[in-house]
C-alpha cells in the first residue's frame, strides 16, 4: 500500500500537469484566433458593395454577430448532448458539461443579441423591433438564463442534475424555432444559410473575403468557447469534490 | 463607426467579465481546498 500510494500520486501529478499544458495551449490558440478575427473583420473583409455610409460600416458587426451565434449554438448543443448522456448514464460529469455549455452558450447568446441591437440601428433605423427572429432568439437566451437560476435552487446534487437535464432538453426545442423563424414567418432579418428572405432589409451578397472572415470567426469562437467551457467544467468538478470532502470532514 | 465600436466593445467587455468571474471563482476554490487540507491535517493529528 505504501508503495502504491506515491505511484498513484505521481500519476495524478502527471495528469494534472498534462491538463494544465493542454489548457494553456488551448487558451493561447483562442487568444491568437480572436486577434485574427478582429483583424479579418475590421480590416481584411471587403465592405458590402450594395451598402453605404453607416450601414456599410456596421455591416462588419456581422462577423462578430455570427461568431457569437456559433458559440451559442455550440453551447446549447453541448447542453443537449450532456443532458441526454446524464439521463442515460447518471454520471455527474455530463451534467457539469451541460451546465458549463449553457453558461458559455448564454454568454455568446447575449453577444448575439447585443451585436444585433447595434447592427439594427443603422440598418433598420431602430435598436429593437419585435421581429420573429429577434423575439425567438431572446426567448431562447431567457430560457437558458432561467435554467441557470432554477437549478441553483435545488440542493440535492442528482435531483438538480435530473431537473437540469430534462429542462435543457425542452429548452433546446427553441433553437430550431429560432433558426426557422426568419423562414417561416414574415421577418426583415436576413437569411444567410440555405435560403433567402425576400423581405429582408440590410441584406448583402457574401464575397470571397467575407466568407473567409466568416470561417475565421467560426474557428475563433469555437476555440474561445472550448477554452471557457473546459475551464468552467473543471471548476464545477472541483466544486462538487470540495462539497463531498466538506461533508466527509463535518 | 459608433455602432461598430459599441458592438465590439460590448461583446469583449462581457467576455472579459466572464473571464474575471472564472478567475475569482478559481481563487475561491483554491482557498477552500487549502482550508480543507488544514482541517484534514488537524483531524489526522488528533487521531494519531
């Protein structure tokens, strides 16, 4: 026993050191990718030819708006996978992944709404309108904020995880509704992927530099999302372990 | 230009605020771990 314990400690130490190196590399990659996103969106991408003045300048918000959108989608997809996996396996690691995904996804969802607000003013001449896309996107973010608030009110760890998983499954239904809202209902919000909206205002054609910048923004926010989510997931793990140890000690 | 700057600043301030929150939480967890270690050591000392 006395020879195994130091060996186990060594292995744990090596694992921790490996985690730290991987996390550091991921963080550095995220910072570099974000710098590339700023350069590409502000300098590299060509301005939209059919727009002018403030509307043309504000069109560059599109890259950050879409990047936040990718981050939010990634977060909510992680929450869906984590919730299903928790309900199947009852492993709390999956619940922690779902919670971390929702926290970072909601941060990105907030970014999507805020960038949309500042893009709407020069394009639609108003900061906010009850357009189907804007309304459904806001409802989605509010649903996930409610998830974070409600689950904190439950003490039992597994009851909290079960409630959170079932809630997250239902909350995810708002995502396809948000995606199709500009296609199914009368909306002035432009449609970028698979289809177009003839009633859209502020629409523009995506040229090669725009499409490259969009790719950079997707990669940048995927890295940023991963870095933040993994950090939060590890913190939630330590929080649970501390709570367990505290119960043992007391 | 105002709208572009406002949108970028708003997003990066929100991301920065979340990073600061994570960092504070990390320090708090490290403090809690240290306290627990001391408690465990005290318990072991009492037993021996």
